[in-house]
C-alpha cells in the first residue's frame, strides 16, 4: 500500500477567516432554547429513572442512555460558554458555564483554561500533555523503557481508554488541580474547589430527599455513559489515520484545524445530542462560532468540506491507531510500528 500523501498547504484555505466571521454571532433565542431542552430533557430522564427504580433497574439503565445524551449536550453548552461563543455577554457565558459544570463534573474555569491550551497547541508535538489524548511517536515508543511501553499500551487499549479512564477522569481526576500551572491566575484552582463543594452539596441534598442509593443508581450510570461518549468524541475528532502532527517550527494553526480535526458525520439524532461537535474542523478554525451555526458554515462553504470525513462505522477503525509515524506522516498501529523497526536491519544491510 502506498502510504505517501501530498503535503497540505495553507494556500488551499485562503479566505477562511472571512468565511467564519459570518457565523460567529450567537443567537440568544437559540442558546436559551438549547439550555431549556438540554436541562429539561436531562431532568425528565432523571425523574423517569427514579420512578423506574420501583419497576426494574434494567429499565433505569435503559433510561440512563438518553440521560447521558442530554448530559453530553450540556457539556457542549459549557464548552461553548468557555469559548465565549454561546452568548455575547461574558457574564452570561460564565454563569451558564458554571451551571453546566455541576452536571458535567468538570470545573468551568479550570476546564476552560486547559481546553484553551488544547486549541492553542493542538497537534503540536512539543506541546503535548494538556487537554489532549496521550500520543507517542513511533521513535519515542521504540526508545521507551518496558514499563512506559506497557503503560502506554494499557492506556491506548479501547476498554481502558473508553471504559475505565473516562469514569476515573470525570469522577476522580477532575476533583484535583493536576494540570494547573503556576502562571495561571484566573481562578482555575479555586473553581475546582468550589465545584467540588457544590457537587457535594447537591449530592447531600438529593440524598436526604430520595436516598443515597437512589441518587447513585440514577447519577452514576448517567455520568459513566456520558464520560465514555465524550471521551470517544474527543478521541475520534483528532485520532484518525491521516491526521496532522508537526514540530513547533513548522506547526500551522490552519492545517492543525483542517487536517488535524475530522468531520464526524453522525446520524441526525446523534448529531443533535452531541451539539454538532462533529463539525470539529470548523470549531478549531473558529471557536467563536456557536455550535448551532457549525453545520450551516460547513454546508454553505465548499472550502470547509476539504477535510477528512468519518462516519459512525468508519470511526470504529480509528481505535487501532496508536502511534504517530513521522516518516509516513500518519498514525499507525503497534504492529506497524514493530514491523518498521524489524525492517530497519534489512534496509541497512541492503
């Protein structure tokens, strides 16, 4: 198979700034309606889950699936608020963002900062480590000690990456200021503390009302499913075969957005629950576009369609890719990386 591909150039996307500017204005009616239907849908699911406890817990678990969908949608609202794109008013964005954080279990100011780092350095090899999925290059992996290779293999295994890790991250890791940098002074550390207090207060209040067991039976499956779905979305939007990674001197913002982010074409219902985040290339070009304007920007402008498209089916194939091959400029599997290492002696001998 020929693994070569033409090098992308920024010239192919001339004019994108003028295009995205037309879609950056938030609509207070659309934003308000998203808040109503997202929070309203989640609370309705939770009420139904509570009454279903007297029928069958299997029914409760089935109801947790749409509940998790609404939780993901609320995370997208928080996400937009963090970018300042959901309302024109910063105060309104921050207020709604904090409100969402009590559902998403993610401190608003802390996540806003780490996600800003992700946008500023996405696909930049020298800036890995904050707001991204752990990704090693082939050379790094082959040179790593056995324990690091083992840890990386465990981390990249689908059962851990999309099953165990999301729950640990949102329920445990997000409770501590692990990634807070010394130079961050906009309340990131404090936001974690106050979010923890607020979540504890909510849990105590609802436990006194309906009981600890009922709260856990309703809340835990919602969070676990939503966390796994959210992690999957974040993964598949950047971790596909023909993605983009580059060293700092050559790294380019436009190419990182258009070649390092995918268009995840989902069925309409899933697109609705995920808040149009599948149009991720456009979001990385312009984070100031509200989620409800992303599809329109994509469909109305052929320039925005020059991007890798993944379907629900084809996206499942991305789980096998684990390492960035700088020579072939694509993500490869562990097997391909080992094969390339074993082929080196033969190539040198020839």
